[in-house]
């Protein structure tokens, strides 16, 4: 487990982050996060009608 993933897991105590949480962690707007997702630059999962991001995907996007 990477350092970023461990840090995020300690902070949130879960392995999927909502669009709002992911955007806050990346210091971008949810609209920018949607653009990145639609461009295929960051992968997401659809769960119960909501869009979520794994901690590993956020770490990969950040570049770790």
C-alpha cells in the first residue's frame, strides 16, 4: 500500500471516495474532476447511481 493510499485511508476510513471528497483531495472542482474522468485520465466506479474513486486510483493520478 502506498503512502498516499495509507494516508487517505486513515483520514476517511473507507476505500472509495465520493466525487466531492476526491475533488477536495486533488484540490480541483468537481467539474474538473468530471472532465478528467470523461477524458479517461482518472477512472471511477459507479455504485448505486453515484460516482466514486478508489484510493489507489487517486494515488495513481497524483503520480505515486
